């Protein structure tokens, strides 16, 4: 066995996320209030960031103000930067030559700190979101860069309930992470508080919570069957029927059911309820004189610039601490420019996505929810030139204000149900759900098959099982219970 020391060269392909790219991905899913809180923290931390006087002397303007046309604003947006960004190269100062800070003159502004404090005091304190709660635990649990990247992708792919937005195979399809790394990442995130997250749906969440509480062996197997097949019977109190089907004593069924009732089917909602009750829409799409008008809400977010004269503070410094002070000033400016660029990029990408959704769902915005078209993340991602996972992050926690009410952006992304018409276009399942709710309200205790028949008479092919699934998602009891 050769134990001598030596140098060897190995050629391999590796994908590394730069801090700038991670910041871009972190800003994408943030709603307005969360982004405002993040910027507030950066202003308090970084002395190079300044809010200009104009932010306080006049009302802040929306990106869709009258001074710029829709086409002009679209020309400014280039969200393809999310895909073109180098994973392993550092940003240079020349990357951030923007019209808002390409030249500075005059001395250091002594009122900058006062404006920062005013912005901080005028901002409400937001409660911790599910994502923040999980990322904090990730930072305390995992140290390896690849493990952290997998964990951040998984957490970024969770909705407000803690369930997957995209299937895992789709989320990781363009990465070099192995199946073992992904499975290890899933186990890690599933071990976080709250219990029952990082799963496909509420049934998987209940089973995971039962397992984490100590249920195992045949008990866990029977519990899983109950959750997947007999929830309706359990809800109706038919314990004997379930016991017969599982071939176990009725007392065991009642015990498992008591465990089931102690669990939380939607574990993430404890962290998202505050955000939902204090909704600030990111986008407004309304009909004016028969034409749709899109406004992007940036009035909550102040304009950020580099403090006048801050960079020149390093000039003329002497003494043993001059080098360290100059390095601190340069790093503060670099971080400030990075944040300004990434905030602008987030709004530009959101604007392009909102415009694409408005065009795709034109009939919805003009005529109402019954005209919602089937639309996938890929449909919009292809239109604006980003990856599907980027679109998934962007659609999280965003709200759209319309003439028909306030909707989460992800509401517009929905699979379809086949129509009986000659048109190959399917009908959005959200529309089908609305029709089911309407049918039940009008006709009372119809069976799922009867509802399916009525839908068919209206041109919608929807099987009995699918009707039952949608009815459950609408929290409508079965015809027996009704």
C-alpha cells in the first residue's frame, strides 16, 4: 500500500451558488411586508445605504406611474439575469452601474441616519414566517454548502401549509444533487418544527406526525391506511366498518382515531395566518374603460441609494487602522449595491410575470373567476424566460388585487379538467370547484355521482372520485353527512 504524499489533479463539474445568487433567490418569494422588513434590517446594519430626501418630501410613486408607459417599463425589465448569473463568479463594482447611483458629489449627508430611523419607526414589526422559522433551524443544523443548498431549495418549495409546490423530481431536475442528498435533505427539513412539513399533502403530513410521535409497526401501518382510505367513515363515526376492513378490534380504531384528532393537518398555517390577515397586494390588475391596467406596488418599498460621499470617506485615511477602515467602507458599498440591484431585479421579474399572467388570463380579469384558464408554472416561465423553479419561488406569498377580489398569485396556476366541447382546452379545476359548491348549495345532499352527472350536462367531464376529492378540498361533507 502506497502511503506517500503527492499532488493529483481531478476534473469534475460542480455547481456552486454564490452569495449574490442566494440573495436573489431569497428575495424572490418575499411578499411586500417581508421585503420591507428585510430592507429595514439592511438599512439599520449598513451605513452605505441611504433613503433620499425625495422619499419623505413627496409621495412615493408606483413603478407604473404615468411618466412611463407599459412598453417602456417592459424594456427596462430583464429578469433573465436570474438564469444568466454566474454561480461561481464574484460581482465587481462595474456590474452595478445604474442610473440611480452612477455618480455622486458633495459631502457626507448628516441627515441620512435620521431618515433611516424614520423609515424604521414607521415600519410595523412582522411575526416570524414559516420560511424564516425553517431557515433559522437549517442554519443551526446543517453546515455543508451542498446540504444547505438542498435545504434552502426544499424550504423555498413549501407553500403556506408546509407542503410541496413542485414535485421533488421537478424541483431538482436541473441540478447535480444525488438522490441520496435529496432524501437526506428531506429528512432534515422534516425533522424541523413544526412537525409534518416537507410532504406532498395533508395525508402524508398526518402520517409523518404520527410516526414522529412514536407510532410504529402495525399501528403505524393501520393508521396510514385509515388516513388514506377511511377518513370519511371515521368522520361519520363508522368505527365498526373501519375495524372490519382493517381486521382489528374496534377499540384500536378508536385509539388511532384519537391520535389522529390530536394532530394538525396543515402544520404551516400557524406561521402564515398573520401574513394572510395583513395582506398588502404586490400587483393590481383592474379594468378601466374596457382595458386592463397593471400596477406594480412599490409604494411600500423606499428607493435605496448609496449615501453621498460615503465612498470618499476612505480617501486620506492614515494610520494603522486606515487599511481596515477602507476595506470596511468598500465592502459596505459593495453589499449596498448588491441589495439595490437585487431588489430592482425582483420587481422587474415580478412585473414581467404579472404582465404574462394578465395576458394569459385576460378573460378572467375582464369577466370573472368562471373564465379562469388552465395555466401552469411552465407556461409563464417560458414566456418570461426564466426556469420553472424561479417562477415557483416568485409566485409564493404574492397577492393580486382584481375587480373580482384579492387572489394569491398561485391561484392562477391550476391544472385542468377535460371539457366535452370540441375545443382541446381544459377547464381550470378552480372553476370546477366553484361549480361543485354552487351545485351543492342549489340542490342539497346530492351524491358525488349525481354532481358528476350535472357537471357532464354542463360540458365538464369530472369523474365521481374527482368530485369527491374537490368536495373534500372545499370542506363540504358527503351526501350522507349532509
